[in-house]
């Protein structure tokens, strides 16, 4: 995912440094950045918060087939909203 790579480089970080700051295993982070792995909900939240990008921007840049991309974006957006509601209610 060249979009994340661009953001990481703009911050002056190596893959190892970014992974450490995000508390994501380096190999996992590298695979997400290169589009070889889909981030989990938790990883997506960490990445979007760290780079200050929207979840939609993150997922739009994943190498999903077009017919799956919209569904993935909607699913993750709903998951994040539901999790935030649970935190607020507690």
C-alpha cells in the first residue's frame, strides 16, 4: 500500500520505527504497507490515528478487487462506530 509508505516516509520513519511506534510486528506492518496483508480492525485504527488519515482512505488504497472494496470500507466503518459507542457507554 504505497499510500501508507508515502505517509511513513513523510514522517521520516523506517518500517521498523513505524511498526514499533504503532505496536505492530514489523513483518505484519511491512505486509500491510505493501498490500500483501489486510489490517485487522485494531491495526487499521492504529494506522489511521498515527497517520491522521481516514479509514476509508486506508482501505481505498488496499489492493482489493473493486467489488469487495466498498463492502470492506462499510464493514470496518461500522465496526469502529460500534466499538466507539461501547466505550462511551461504559
